[in-house]
C-alpha cells in the first residue's frame, strides 16, 4: 500500500489563470489568510460541484494513477473547508481520483478560504487549461464564465491565454441540437464535424447529416463536400458549348476525379443526353450518393 505522504514538496505551475485567481503565498509570509499546505485523508475530500467535466476518461486516470504510484502527488490539490468539517476540492479532482486509484490514503493539499464564485472560476479555468477536455465541456465552461462573470470573448481569451476565435468557435457548438452535442461528448463526432454541421441552417438536415457521418464514419472533408453539394444552386438548361467534344472529354475526366469512379457524358445532337456514373458495389453506391448530397430525409 503506498504511503500517504511524499518526499518532495516541489510545486509545479498551475497556469496563469489559476495562480491569478488563488495566489499561493510563499514560505515566510505572516498573513492571517496565508495558505496552509498539509496532508489530508482522501476520504475527507469531496468533489467540486462546479467541476466542468461531465466525465473522466478511465484510461487517462489509470495512466495518471500509475504516475502517482511512481512519483507521488507532486502538485498539491487546492481545497476549501466546508461547514460539515470536510474539505471541498477547488482544483485537482483528477489527481484526487487517481491518488485513490493508486491506493493513497492522504494527499497534499493547500487549504484556502474561497467563495463559491472563486471556486467556480478556479475550477473552470484550471480545466480549460488542459488539452484533454471534451469540446462540449469546454464550450459549456466558456459560456458559464461569460454569463457568470460578464466576460467578453476577447477578455476571456486573454484571461486563459487563447485566441478570441477559439472562444467563439467553441461557444457556437452550444447552438447544435442535443443529439449532436451528445455525439460530440461521446467522441462520435469531432470538433471539426460539429463546426461543419453548424453551416447547415436546417436542424433536420443537421441531424440527418450527423447520423450519416457517424454511421458511415465520414471524414470532415467528406462531410464538407456533401454540404457544399446541398448548397449549390440547381442549374437548368445549361447546354451552351456542351457539344464541343473536348469539353465533354474534360467534364468526364473532371467528374471521374471528383467522384473517384468512371463517369461518362452522353450527348445527343439536340444537346439532350445523359450522365452515367459507374459503381461496383452497394458500398460504393452509398458513398456516391452521400457525395452527391442525396438523402431520403430531404425529399
């Protein structure tokens, strides 16, 4: 069973946002509100209700737990006392979970008296500075900070060291219908897929395209191509210059490259004719239909 203490007390950087929210006093300061750096039983700690993460990746936790077994909990958690005598985690819930998984009975903590508002902002910013946060959790954290603390997108971007466009792109994800947001949260759709779906105005089309993307495992580029086909205006009676043999040949080559299959343009003397697209399996037919933007739901 691992011991509940560690040999080193080296503090790694918590990130500019977190340090600014809860400044950690240096040794020797005599302030009555100075932070207390102690070890507390893991069972005396409770999760932060303002935690923006809706789930914790078990594999990532297992890796962190293995690291803690080898090196200990190098970076202390930040906690605040509660009225029941326990301590609530302000920052460091992943370390707490991983330490319990590793068999630790105590963990290093810094005890701070912070308000609900400070606890909320700290938890949000600490998690936003991590790269593995789900896009939907990130978007919801951004929106909470904007609404609760009256941040503009630009001000929030400076606060957490991101570009303003990064904030805007994430917040826009919250406009998607709930089923698509759940697919993003469950890693069935990527951030790129979600942003591409936002370019479609119809909710029913968004939902259909998201289902097709998940079912057919479409790439972001394939999804973009399908949506572009939907948006292209219908062109009728465009017969000018089609009789030119060289143009017909160029059309066939270009369409064959675009669709990755053989395409033939058959034209009559009166400019009527037919367009032939070849396929060799049901799967290839599905791929071509998707590229052409065809779907039964849009009839």
